[in-house]
């Protein structure tokens, strides 16, 4: 899953929670994401584009972890 924006993601189907880890190291949970949206995200050629158009600003989110800069 090479992406310049998204490092990895996981999905909790019973909770409909999508956890996205960005290349910055920041981690966000997106609530209420339907399984079909997660499946389309997983299948998308460009995870960053799909995220920007179909997930960001469409689902409530919570920042779970803020990456600390090295040093």
C-alpha cells in the first residue's frame, strides 16, 4: 500500500471505526464508516485521493495520537 500520505489503516467493522495512520505518524479514528466505504478504500489505487474525496470531511473523527518530532 504505497502512499505518500497514508502509512496504514485498520477497520473495526462492529464499531464502524476506521483508524488511519498518516506518514507524519499522526493517528486518527473516523467514526461511522460503512463497510463498503472501507472496502472501496482498501481497493483504491490511490489511498490518499480516495481518503481526501470519500472519507475526510465526511465522517466525524478523533485524533488519537500526535506524532512527536524527532529530537
